[in-house]
C-alpha cells in the first residue's frame, strides 16, 4: 500500500515539474518573442472558470459527460475522488474569446456507470477541475455523479374517502424512493390537477392533496403520479365521494280538520328536499308527517221563535204576525229554518172587498188557462210513454239499484307521506292497468245489504302493482264518492253508515272472509284452574291452580278481535305486533294473576323498538299499561323471540304495540305462494301472500285459500322487514317462455312501505296470471322473489302439476292441537300439583340470605321486575305459572329440574333439610320430565275426560 502511494506521489511530482517547465518556456517565449495578438495582461491573471462541472445522474448504462472551461488557462485537468484523471481520458479544445481576446480552454471527460459502482467511498462519486496559468491554479466546484433510479411501490397510496359537502378532503401520498427525488403530480379522472387554476385546491410540498371545501364536482377518481428522469409511477386510485345529507323542508300549513263535525285529525307534512340526500347521504331523521287532534264545530240548524202577536187590521183588511229563526240561530254551516217568517190573515171574515180593474182580471184568467193546457199535455205524454213500454210489465227504475250502490273508482294519489305513520292519509300510487280484488265484509245489516250483491271490491289501477287496501282506506274512498253515484234510495243510508263507522259503531272485518266470526273459546274453571287455547293462533290463557276460590267456578272466555277499528285508535308510529286479545268476563275476580301468551312478529331489540302493552278503555281508546323494558307492579311482561307472556290481573282487551325507534327495527313477514287453475283451463294463477309472522295472521290466509281451492306450492318462509322506509318488491322469474306466457310489465309488483309496515295482522297479496300455450303442458316451475329494497330477500321455488284433473284440496299443514280449546284440572299443567305445592312451600319461606323465590326466579331466567312477584301472596306460584306459560309447547321439565338441582347445591351447606327436600322435588320432576307425555296422556284417559269447548 505504501509503494502504491509513493508511486502516485512521484507521478504527480513529475507531472507538476513538466507543467512548470512548460510554463517557464512559454513565459520566456512570451517575453523574448511576443506575438502581435498576445495581450500584455494575460501574464498577471489567474484562471477563471467560465463553465464548471455540474451534478449528473447516470440513467441505465449511459455514461455522462463532465465539462470545464476556463480562461486564461494553460492546462485543465479533472480530479475525481481525490485522484487525477489520466491525460488520455481528457478531451481538450482551445479557442479565442472574440469579446475579451483571451484564450479559452475547454476540457471534457466521460464517467461510466461501472466507475461509479466501483467507487466505495464515504460520499458520492465526485469530480472537479484544476486550471493552471502563469500565476497559479484555480479549482472548480465539486460535481457529484449518482446512478438514477425510481422504485415501483409507493410508500403510501392515497385512500378513498366519503366526505360531506363543504368538508375538507385530504389525500396523502408518499412517492417511491428514487434518485433524484421524484416529483409528484395529481390526476383527477386522468386529467392533471393544478392549484394555479383552482384556489380551492392546495398541493403541498409534502405531496399531499388538500381540497379546502368539498364540492359535488370534486367527486371522482384521484391518482398520485410520481416521476423523475428514470421513470413514472402511478399510485392506486382513490375514489372520493362528496355526499349531501338530507334536510327537511319547511312544514306545510295544517290541513283542514278531516271530519265535518266532532273530533278529527289535522295533518301537516314536510319533505326531505332541503337538500335532498345525494351520493349516499343520510336521509332526514324524524317524521315527515305530524298529526294533531281537532274539534270541528258541528252544524246547528236554525229553529223558529214563537209567533208574535197579530197586528191591527190594515186598510187591506189583513192582519200580520211574524217569527224569527233564533231558537237557535243557524251556526257553523247549519240550515236555515224551513217555512215562512210571516203570516197574514183576513181580519173581517171576508166582508171587506176591493174592486179590481179589468186589466188584472185579464191577466188572472190568461194564467189559469195556460196552466190547464200544460197539465193536459203532460198527462197525454205520460200515457203515451207508459203504453209504449207496457211490454216490460214493470215500471222503469234506476238501474243503479241493481248494483247495490257499489261503484268502481279510478283514483291516483299524491306523494306518499311518512311511511311509519299508521293510517296515513297518503295513499299508494295506484295508476293503471290491473284490477285487484279483495272481499269485504260488514257485520252491520245496512252494510251487508249494500255490498252483498258484489262480494269483491274491484279497484281499477294504472300500474302493474297489486295492492291490498286496508278496510279504513276502502271506506274512505267510498265515502268520497259523489252522492249521485248511489241509487236514490240508498245514498242517504250509505252516508249514515259511513258516519257510524267513523264513530266506532261498526266493526270492519278483515279483507279475506265474508262475515267471518270472531275467534272465540271458552270454558268453565274452578279452584283447580286450567288452560284456554285459541286453535292455531298462538294465543292461550293459563288459569293457575287456586286462582278461583273453592266451591266456586267462572265461565271464562277468550276472543281474538278480528276487526281493524281498534287499529285506527293507535297513535303516531305504533303498529300491532300481534292480535288483539280479550279475556273475561269483565266482572272476573281471581286470587292470582292469569298467564296470557300472545304471538308477535317483532325481532325484539330494545335499541330499535319501544314495545308497550296497551289495554282498551271503555270508550274504545288504548291506554298504556306498561313498557316491556320498565319495572311495573300492576302486570308482568316477558318477551321471547316469537311470543309475549303476560301476567294479568284485570280482564279486558290487550294488544302488544310497537313503535320503531330507528330504521334498524325489524318485523318478521311470513311469505307463502298458492296456486289454482282459472276459470279457463288454460290459465293458472299464482298468489303470493305477505303477512305478519304470527300464527293467527297466517290462518287468515289459509282460510281464504281454502274457499278458493288454492294449493300451497312451497313451504312458507320468513322475511325480516326493516323500518328503512323502502318498499317490498315481488317478482316472478325463470318462467319457461316456450311453455307459458305472462302479460308484459307484470312480472314485478310492489307494495309500498306503509302498506307492509302498517298491515297490522292483515294479509297483503299479489297475483300473477300465467297462460299455457298447450293443454299438454302439465307442469309449472318458476321462482318467486320477495325482497325489500336495500333489505333482505327470500326465494320461493314453485314446482307443481297444473293439470285440472290433478287439482286437490289445499294440503295445509295445521297444528296438531287445533281441536283442544279448553282443558281443566291437573291435566292442564306440566308440573304435578303435589310437586308444585312443595316447591311453593319451600321457596316462599324466608331464610338468612333473603327470599328463596328470588333465587328460583334467577335460575329460571325470570329475575327481572322482581317487585311484581314480591307483592304476590305466593311469589313462587306466580313464577311457576309464568314458567308453565313459557314452556307450554314442550313437555320438557329438564330446565326446571336443573334449576332446582343448582339451588340445592347452593343451599346444601346451610340447610341439609332443605337440601333433602329439593333433591326429592328434583327427582320427582326429573322422572316426570322423562315421561311427561305419557303421564299427561294417562291422566287424561284414566282420571277423567278433559272438558273441551269448541
């Protein structure tokens, strides 16, 4: 290493000596024999660099060139990384500057990629120039040489965003590593962005893109573009969506009161259009329709006062008397009094006469003659008319009487109101092309006579959608019909019927069966208690042992109210989650509460639902009894996934009512498809039903299809329906086009959100009519899609034989217990009476650690609202009654046995006696649990036959 250094040192010295000798010779030559063009100032000037070497980058394998120019300069050499570049690698050129007259020397060298890669110094590869003149040397700046590159992957890609309008958008970008450092540009939808042309855009030195206030036009696909002398790189595309949240418009004015007389409703509405939601923005929160009650002043017809005294006799031999219409005076659009307000009378008994001139006599007799002639002509015309029509044998009557006063209406409604409101006056848009038929039934005789000639309502609509109208809506459309559309004799009676229906004097039945009776069951219960069950309705009533006093009995009943009149009295967004159930008699007096079970259709979630138990008052209004999530000592409510179990002490009508708190609230719908041949054997009808998922509601569909001879084509399915204000669409798919035809534009039908959400146990259905091309076609296969927009979907697969000879009665699957409606005595309970008494005696006794019945409630998962149990004379008996009601569909006593076993283990350390009693009860219950069905069956057959009603 020392030898190499010494050699380089000697070479350098030799080179300097050579340069010195050359300079000396030149100096002498310049002194002795000066050329004419030489400048005398050259000898006293140090070299000055006109061009210094610049930093350079090697791209791929292409060498770079470094240049120096200096004047005056005798020699210029490059020095790289501290070592002189060999003279042979220099390319020199000399010329005279025409402006200064000085000689300018220019030198250039090449630097290759290999040279740079082979250098391993502490800093980058560098080179500088050294220039000599007579007075000395000058050095240029250092120029670095680096290998250029740009990596492929970005250190940070921009991420897509959803921002509200006028919000700030910040997109981050960190370009790939590179030499030289990459420059960053931004593209929007493949077009270059510039902050120079848009003050709202800021492209920072840290490569981020900032949009200060987002506009709708700023939505798009953004890309970060990095580039240097080597290459260009594109980042992943970031999608920016600028959304607009909906805002409410101003409220409209309150509408007039909807009734001409008495208590009614006023409405006002607003729309989510200020602004309307855009690009996925949130819909307005709150209600679009508000209702308030109003009291319209009823018309008061005028009445006459007493007649005044007669006036004195006038010169015309007449006396007068008058009266005024002030008893009472007509008010609030009331009618004026009928009759004359003045009366005259001759006051001389005809003895007073006056002369009449001849002109008055002529006018009088002319008028009498004209009247007689007119009457004669009228009589002749009537006789001729009757003679020409005598072949009919009867008088011609108004033909509208043949229709029973029924009319078909074409109607088109305005924009829908808030879909969450019950009985919204905003009707669905029914505009064209199809006819929907729904039977209607009235229990009132007037209504029956009016509608019996036509059992179906035919509502002509102008869309392909099939829509089921609620009874209240149908009554409203008829009420709005002009009076002249009804027969002369019935128009007034129809108006009276409509008025009485509004006052709650009529009960409107459901839309499927004509004059359907109420579902009712009854039984006589004594001290042993028993159970009432409404067949196939998910409704039952448990009368506990000891509820009725000894040596007494009550004839009790339970009724499912079929009408919709009660629904109209609900308020706000409330809907029925199950049937309205009444039990009685009203004077019923029991020692312990009864346990009622009602099926419901809600997916229970306290964050999304406000569920209340309501009771009907004597004036047919609903009053809140309790909220299912609140503590209450008057009654108890236990919500399961499909049923609600109630402990009630007061007879009456009860209903489970739900109010959605958010759009995530869900109620379950039962979907079923039925089919039958049409009157023409070439046509086949598919009917799709959407009904609240309760057994009672679905049995209405079953009963309707039995009368039509329909067949159930697919096992019913459940669809979760959300309170997100979106409609329900029903479409038919995969129909064999070469075998069957269906009318155009009828393959997709729709129910509006209010119709489905506020159906209140009333079925909705739509129909698809298909026609086969050939009688030989005996099979039909297709799919029925039922989906909620932005919600769930269910597919009903149809594959059935449609030949008329193969049509059978509907193979409905009914519950097997549909024949038992009343059961009394020990046979009605799953827990044997002796074990029940021992459990009550054990747990109703206090111990050192509190009431044992609280531990029993905890182990049976009934430990909410314990205050209700605490006020009972036997809390354990009420807890066991609730357990009986909750597990009535199963004969499994394992859960009760397991609870007693756990309690026995807890108390084994404190009271061995209690432990022995609990173990005995546990063993008895466990044995009964193993053979529960056999035990109950044997008791039924051996002891006595159960009492059945219905």
